[in-house]
């Protein structure tokens, strides 16, 4: 069953829904990177991220977000590295201070 964009199944599992929104968020992330992210200020890049990627990742999180979601965290970490132009070995905690 689908209601307001959220897909329910008989087991109340959000696995398929999370996979779908992660795929959409990755596509939006690729679009932002093709826009020339390196030429934007950090504030402008964060605004793009919030509007295009984060909004997709968090849609309906009040209902399905009661558990850890490593895939969502991974997508956010990729975007943080690209916005800040960090090396892949930069600790996540150092990037999230900003």
C-alpha cells in the first residue's frame, strides 16, 4: 500500500522504501556535483544539499526513522566530503563540526 509517498507492506518493513529514497538521493547528489560544486561557496552548497538531497532522505522519517540507517549516513558523509573538499581519510567527526 502506498500513502503520501510512503510504501507500507504487511510486515511493516521500510527496507524497500529506504532503498528507493536512497537511490533518489544518490541521483540528486550526482546532479549537484555536476553543477560545479567546487565553484560554489560552502553555504550555497549546503543550501543545495538541504533542498535536493536531505529533504528526500528525511521524508517520512517521523514514521520510519526509529532505527539506525547506515545507507543514509553514508550518503550524507559523501556529500559532506564533497562540499568541504576533504580527503577520503578525513574523520567524519572533523567534517561534522561545521
